[in-house]
């Protein structure tokens, strides 16, 4: 059945049968990814709470994974809880093993799985530490057992490390790609594969920092998420350092910074000798990885990615995004124009900003949908000015847009300054009509917008007259 | 002058004078952040290319930093290239030193700086390795010299590690906060502060992996950016592991996973002993850091952040975002409805998706601006169907939206399925009129949209008739 899968066919063959042995956080994450990508899954887990736990992971996955795509995912697969390994694996094409990290327990599970599963099935262990050769000891069909090590949350993070028989891992890589993952085939089996060796190194260093009273867990986390964590979400360590090395190149960077490793910095001192051979190996691998871009291009790719991700976190008011919101608040305080009108038709400035690089589309200008975003934000500013602010919303009322008309008059480019001037043209009971004008720095009108809103009770989700605070502010305009 | 700065005042006191000694990648990054946040900067650098290099960094900063904010930054400060340290620092309130990492050169620079700068100025070294006590040796006013270690690109990444005299670093922290940065005050001076100790550990482990032929630079970078790099951009290591530990708590997590550190995983084996005292210290610090959220809440915050960041990278078609685009392409192929109309008024399905969690606003529903985004994407699908695709755009023509009218009829919630049906209602020469209807899974109409577009020559940015391929496709509809 797996043989039927190929890249020219549908992305995921719904006829594939997946089995998951062990339904904890990792096993549950596998279940969620398989099901939401349209595949049927049999689960075996002896824990009394297994079903509740898996359903909790599934709830999280259902509210996050489908939103990553601009198209609907296939119809969710069928989930069956099985009462034995035999029942779970007897027709399975793929068997994920996510049971506790004890070699004897895992080996016993493989013996039982291999006693009942098809010979062509892939048995993929989620182990973060064991090597395939250890897992395969005494197995009847050793090459059938591989490592497919995922990262939590499995339903969102794409990385899977694959280690084992070349043919089996190649087949596995094809299937995982079709599930939206990034299979990383590890060249040599080593304890902890690749990523966990890097994680182990940081964990160890973090424990020292805490043990020595140098930093707290919060301080270490902040050192990561406000700094190199943002870089590593889009480029890894070597591509980042290639940029730092500048036009002089990667070999120069290592020669310059390499010796720092021999300083008495850490308690862990065994460092590979930076021979010319090692330096050249790294430099040529880096050329192959990133050589198609100049350093200047890489800088701009990095910066555009950082702007897009930091703005995404801003929408969530979290981490680096919270800091941006804090600066925005102080910038509002500095604004030299009032954003509250004193009469109907009185125009006030509600927006004073530049176009972010992340708003530009394939036509090289601000995408039409972001004009709507600018006017939506301008309305929020004006609504706050008349008292319909966060505190008002917390009382259970808000304004909803009912009709919007935008005329596009001029293009806006990345980095260009834009201002929006907004007036209230109608305020009658629950009805509110706004008129916006967007201008660039030269004063050219780039767009106009007419927006009709209704005041709404957030409990009943039905329209209603505004509460006293807003009603009085509006009455003063008439 | 610095004394005038306080949180109740303007975010950045424009009267502050900054000086930057050494204008490489880091020094240039400081120059860019100071200037763009509205401050005046004097630069001293003896390198012949200093001015060109700083202007290149400034170009990058100007195209990225201002777009992070929803408000205009203050007017850019004044940049002066000085011919001596004395000239650069004589009236400076803040002096950033970013010269090469050699202690004797740095100490000589401080002697000259202290001979000419105000006594109340802060002298902040960007050193990634030296301790303040080393920098201060033989200085006339030691407490004036601190470490303020930033991260590249300095104009975007918020982290700065501050080490040194408590009063001076407190003052420095206040100023850096006003520049939009996250000052991390390091409790004890140690070589390499905090972040670079973590980075060193990963770098060392990466060198081993390459030296031993286990992985290439590309494979290590992929292990980072498709996996834990995404996690670390929003939560650090300890908050992430707190979630992995689940309801059992952080102490349980360390007890369970801690011993793994004593396995023969790496070549570097000195690990702190996991005494009860250390375990409790970590657990209570973690409670203080994240205890206000339940594990379930942390999972959802993490997932919403990941969705928002991965969608941001999708817009840039980079890293984890490229993978999402690849799956979207296979999902399009699977679509069971044609997206090309055969006659005017003929309605085809152009969107079939769910509402991502990152589209929901404070009213608990899909923000009004994302209705525009949905219709914009629906238009792209239809335009591709009539031949105005990426290849057509590459030939120098495209359609621009000129007028858009949206009627909002029903709310859409996160995770809800939406479909858009689009028809061409007018196709005459350069004019194109589209009509969209957005429906939920129950078939209720959530919104309608009328969109008027003009065909445009991307060189002249003026309207023109479509090229043959599109003109013929449209002619067949009439």
C-alpha cells in the first residue's frame, strides 16, 4: 500500500493505515498530525487516561494546524483505540513507537509488533537517544526498524530526524514530506542524533548558570528569545555566522572567532582542533548551503524574516512582540495631533506610520488587503478616542464593521510614510459612519475608505445602543 | 542630560548625544538604532571604509526597523563622522565601544575616552567575552565602564546583556528600554556573559558533528530552524521544557530527563550534580517565571505563536514557511472544483480553507481586515485561472485593485471553514469586475465583495489592455 504513494499522486494517500504505540505528548502529537492530514490511525496505549490525553492533544492540533494552510486539509482520518498491539499493527503501513525510553521495553515492543505487522511496514521509533542498531538488536527484520525523531509539538514543528537503513529511511522521508514535515536523514548513527546533541549542550550550560547563581530560568529564556532564538527560527547557526563573517567569508570567520573556543569560558573544554582541513570543510559546506546568495542578500532575507516574525509576535503581544507594543504606546503619547474629533466631519489623524516590508506583494507594492488593515487600525484609534477602548470592550460592548468601501488611488511602497485622517460622518444610536483618507508623505491621497459600523452587545452578538460613556462622547459631536 | 530621561517623558530624549567608537557590523548596528530612534550620533573609526560600511548597515536598518512599529518613529537623528575620539565623546552621554576584542586596545581606548568625556557619561563596551573588571583595570573612573553586549542585527534584535556597576547598569537599562531593547542585567560577571556561553556550547557541538562527518552545516542549520529554533524565538528553553513536563511540573521533568545528561552522549562530560537543592531552585524559578499560566494555557500560547510566526515565514517563502507553501501546492492539485469560470457570471470556488488563530482580534472573531485578505487571495486564484499568473507577471503585466466594497454579514471564528465563490461580472479591455461570496461550512453567507480591477503595465505603472493570453481567456467568457 505504501508503494502506491508517490509525489505525482495526492499528497497523502488516505488509504495508508498508521498505528501509534504509546499515546503520550509525542505519540499524541503523531496521532494528531496523521489524522489531520487525512490518514486513519490505530492507537495502542495501556494507560487508563490515554484516550483523554490524546484527545487533549487533538484539540490543540485542530485549533492550530489547519490554519497554517491556505487550503482545506483532507477530511480528518478515523481514530481507533485498540486493545492490543496485534490489533493496532496488523494492517499498518507505518507504526510509530513512542513508549518510554528504556531499551528493554522498546525491544520487547518491537518483537510483538514484528510478530503481527506486514513485512513492508515501517516501524519508526520516536526515541531521542537510542541508535537504530540498539533498537534492532535481536529483531527478526532489523532493517524495518528506524528512528524517526520528531519535536514537540509534533503537529506543528516540521523537523523529523531519520536514522537507519537507507532504503527504509528514503521511503519514510517521502511519506513524512507528504505529511508537511522536513525529514532530516542523519548520515551516521550517534547517540541523541543531531538536534538533541545541540539541545543537550545548551541544557548543560543552562544548568551550570543556574547552579552557579549567574542567571535564573527567566533570564536564560530571555537571553534566548530576545536574541539568537529569533535568528534561529529562520536561519540556523552557520548561515547566521556566514552573514557575521561578511564578504571575507566563512573560513575567515572561523579563523577569527574559532580561537575563542580555547578561552577558559566554560567548564567543558574538549574542542575539536581547528585544522585547515576542518576550516575548509566548513567553508565549502557553507558555500554549498548559502553560496547562491551574496552576504547583502542574506542580510536582507534575514531582516525581512525577522520583521515578519516579530510583527507576528506583536499580534500575539508576546516576547519580542510585546516590546514592540510597549514602544508603540510611548510613540502614541508623543503624537502631536489629537485623535479625538470635536465635531461631525472633523478630521483627525489616526495613523502615522511607514509600510513594513512584510506588507509588500508580488506586484512590488503594499498588497490591497493591507489597505484594509490600515483603515481597520485607524478605526480602532478613533474608537478608542471616543471611549470604545479595551476597558469598554471588557464591559461587553464593541463596534463591528458592517460595510467597507475602499478606493485605491496610488501605490504605496515598503518604507513609505503613510498618514490616515479620519472623520465621523454619522453617529446615530447604534450606527456609526467613518470616512478615512490615506495620504503619503508628499500629501498625495493614496486611498479613501468609507466604513459603516454597528454597536454590538458582545454576549448576544446583536446590535444595541452604545453605553453611556460612548453615547455621551458621540452626543457632544452633534 | 541623561538624568532628564525618565519613563514618564518622551520615549527617547532627542537631546541625548550618543558616540560610537568602532563602526563595524556591531558598531554600525548601534549607530543605526540610535539614529532611527531619533538620537544624534558621533562616530569615530579610523578604517578608510568606515563611512561606506556604516551607510550600508543604515540602509538595511532604514528598510526594516521603522516597519516594526504602528507609529512613525521620531525624526532620524544627525550622524557626524569625527576625526578623533576626543571630538566624538566630548559631549556624549553614551559612548558605545565596538572595537576589536583585544584587552590592551580596549583599555587604551577607555583611557583616551575618559580623558575627554563627561564624568556622568556611560561607556558601554559591546565585548562578547571580557568582564567589566578586566575592562576597568587602571581606568580613572572604573564604574563608568560597563558591558552592553548586543546581538546582530543590533537594529532589530532587542537583547542587550548589561554587566557592571549596579547604578550605571540601572541607568543604562532605562536608556536601552527607551530604544526598544530588552536590557538583561547579568547578576555576576563571567566570561562571555550568558547568551554567548549558550552559543559557545552549540558551536562547539556543531564543530564536533562536522569534524566527525555526522552532519553538514546545512543539516545542522535545518535541525535548528525546522525544530527548536522556532520554539526558542518565542519561549526559551526552560518555559518550553515546563510545557513538556506537563501537569507533573518542572521538578518532575528534571528528575525524569536530568539523568540523560550523564549518558555518554557527547564528548563533554562535566555536568552539575542534580541535587534536590538544584532541582528545587530550578522548579521554583520556573514557577515564578511561568506559574501564572496553566500548562494548557502555555501550550495554546506556544501554538498560537508558532502559527503566527510560521505564517509570517510563509509570506517570505523561507524555512518552515516554504514547507507550508509546498503542501499548499499539493492541496491545490487535489481540489475537486475548477477555479476557472467558463462564462460571465459563472461562479467558481476560489477559496476553501479555515480561519487561522492568528486572524482573530479582541472581539473574538476574524478581524475585518482579514475578510479583505481572503477576497484578495480569492482574486489571485481566479486571476491565475485566466492566465494572469506568476509567469504573466514576470512578463511585466498584472491587475491592480482599484475599488473594493465588502458587506459583512456574519462573524467567522478561529478554525471555522470558509469557502469563497467568485464570478467575473465584467471583462472589457483593461477593466475587470469580480463578485465574491464568502460562505461558512453551513452555507451561510458571511460576506460579499465587489471588486473592480484594472490591468496594468508594471513598468509604466499605468493601465493598459491585457496581453493576448489573458485577453483571449476573457474573450471566451463573453
